[in-house]
């Protein structure tokens, strides 16, 4: 089974979560992790499962404007934030608009967002899931990974991401194994 984890990350939090999700999937799946600027249509077409994530900005997915604001925030004197190398290039919103048809393949959406009720903080994963569904993917799960008000991942986020990755591929891997054993030899 092939899985693709695509992410947008400004400060590295979503990047780390994407890597840990992939680590959780690796015992069961052949996993590729790619920032949106490197994720090609071919990579999407070849994946049995596509997992897509990004940071929550202003209650939803990052926009060109909020991406510039994030870069400006990291550039302020006294800021301990650094811009992830993957932050350059196309944003997740634009990438999703160009996404090839999913043809019913499974997908999942995740985000990083501030601690607090989702009603107050927003959840980019909700918008990501809607766009995936619009392109014909069957969204099987969404998840939010929390950051504190200084934009640092909570301590348990990497282990939670690992576990979530493992749960995403287990049922799909069982389906792929059953499907392959029923085909003629």
C-alpha cells in the first residue's frame, strides 16, 4: 500500500506532525512525505491514501495574506519562531485547488491549531477535508494537533500524530491485503 502525506508548514510544527504521522504509517505502508510545493499530481495519483495537513490561520486554511503575516511575525525582534524551509512556494489552498480527481480513494485531513475550543480557534482540517471531498476523495478522518500560544507544539503532539498515522493505515492495509488475495494468480 502507498500513502502520501502532504503538508504546509510555516514554523515547522505541521512539518513535524506530518513526519510523525508518516512514521506511524511506515510499518504498514510505503509512505512519501512532501511539502505542498513538491507534491506532484503523479504522487497523488499513485497513492492509495492521501493525508493532507496545514496550520490553522484566522480560523481556517492559510491564505497568501496570512502566510505573509506568519513570516513577518517570525521576523520581529525577540521572536523565537523560525520559518520552515517548506514554507516557501505554493500554499496548501492553491495546491488543493489544482488537485487531480480522487476517484473515491481514501484521504485524511489534519491541522495544527492553538489550544482551546475549535469553535474559537478554527480548524483548517475542516476546510481541507471539504476540498478533498470536492475532488472526489473519501475523507475517512480529520484531526487537530495543538500548539501553545507561543506557537510551539504541545509535548504529546508527536506521539499522538504517530498513533493517528498508525490508525489511518491499519484498516486500509487490511482491505488492500484482502483485495489482493482474491485476485486470480
